[in-house]
């Protein structure tokens, strides 16, 4: 399933024109909003899966080449395989698209701890800081080192493709985080894509927003305007869940941003134009906190105006604990994803075949399960300051 077709139509109209049957429930609650250029309406399969309440054992998303997903729990190591990996004295490189947020930091910890446990030496660790030209330069530098394994998230699947292909052609095993470079084929050019189940993640965002506003009212969505596969899926999952489960929640506005630091600016425009809004899907943590600042400036009451977001960063956890604007977080499990990426890569190094798409289910976090979820994500108890706010 490839999310590239341009459309500015409303969801209901787009579904109708595509020849798919309209769902029998709440398609009319998606207003005549401007969807992102990369948007395609939810498929019949997605709409059916959106009716399932608990998605923890269901892989909703397909891989970037349309592959069926396999749950991460199926990717394990035997004692014999561990000894074989350690005996191989392998090397690995990690090329991140960015660092500086908790998602990236926890991925890196999971990768490096697993590599260390398996005796795999990390010979390079790079951060492109959201610049695909810089990532290409990083990959060129890595290629000189000829690592046995590369684990990386492509910032731009088109512009970085040649760099990744060159590394693969030189014999390095490639494991992708979240999305694969264009033109590369699983099992031939790369081992696997390991990702959170991003359609499910978006569906949980709709659940959390509905819970926070009582299942009815006007809401808006802030989306990342650039074509970024995993983020695209979250938006589509959010739309699908609204359509089939929440007929009394009206999506009356959407707005895009091309930089996470523009969240406040985008949210201020939404709040000024749509004063009846009761809630917003605020993209990930940084733009969502920008939306929280905009809400505070606009005089919105956190008791009656709510924001949900993806990514469980410290900043949104602290806001939630203190009864701020953040009412729900649908989160990846980045440490677990990093462990899975390293494990899959290690298995490939000893000749084992891997599924081409491996999925880690998301977690839905509200104030009720904040402490438990924090410990799941960070493997440490909720900080005392947050716990004190949570108990107030």
C-alpha cells in the first residue's frame, strides 16, 4: 500500500470516487477539510480493523511494499544463535535521521544495549538532524567503514536511496527503521523494516480524543505536510477510527506543518478560525506542546480543551501529569523497537531469513495509566515530580 496519490477531497467523497463502499457508520462526521497532498482514504480493510477496540494482537498496518506484518514477539534468539553471533565478531553502524527527542534516544539505547549483549561492535553512529543531504553524507562516510550491518531511518526515501543501495551492494546488511528507501526490495536489498503499527497508533489517538471530550464535539487535526510514510499512516488511522467509531465527533478543520517547531503558529490559526474546537490531534510531542502554548494564549481551559499526540516524551508526560492540555498519548515502544531492530539484524548476519515487515504495537496512554506506561516505555518509575502532580 503506497500513500502518494494527491487529493484535496473530503474523506467521504474520496472513498466514494475510489469505488470503495462507504462505511455504514460515521462518514458524515469528516467535514470538507483539506487533507494532506499524500493522503489516500482508508481502505475497506483498514475501516474493518478500525472497529476492533484492542489492537495489541492485531497488525493493522502493511509494510512499505504492501507486506503483511509480523508481531515483534516472533523475533527471538536461541542460545545457539547468540553464540554464533558472538563468534562472528560483527560490526554495525547506526544512521539516525535525528536525535534530541525521547523516541530517538530510546531507540538508540535499545540498539546499542542489544548490540553490546551480542558482541557486535558499533563502529559509527550518526545524526542527520532532519537534513537528508547530511544523511547522505553520513551514509557515504559509513560506507568507507564497510560495516557488516547498518540500521537506519531514511529521512527522505527518494533522495537517500542511492546511498543506501550502494551500501547494500557492497555487502552490508541493511535494517530499516519505519520506512525503506525507494527502489530497494526486501530480502534482496534490505533485511526488514521494523516499525510501530502506525495505523493502530492513529486509531488510538481517536480513542483518546473521544475519551477526553466525552465522545462528541468539534475537533481538528494537525498533520505533517511532508510525505513521511509512518506519520501518514497515523493520520489515516485517526480518520478511519473517527469514521467507524465516533459519529458524534466532527472533524471540522485540519492544518499542516513542515517543521515540528511550528506547532504553536499552526494551532493559533486553528483556534482563531474555529472557536468551537474542543480538541486537537496535535501531531507528535513537539508540535503538540506548541498547540498547548497556543491554547493557553487563547485562554482555553485545560478542563474543557484537550490535545492528543503521538510520541511519549517527557514534556508531554509532565503536562499530562499536571492536568495540562495533553489528555492522551498514543505511543510507539521505541526501546523495544530498537531491541527488535538489532535482533533482526543480528539474525540476518548469521544467515537467518526475516519477515520483511515487523510490527511493534502502540500503547494508548491517559492520565489513568500514565505511571504504568512511563515504566513500560522508560523502564524506570515515573519521576517523583510527575508522581506528585499525578496524585494532586
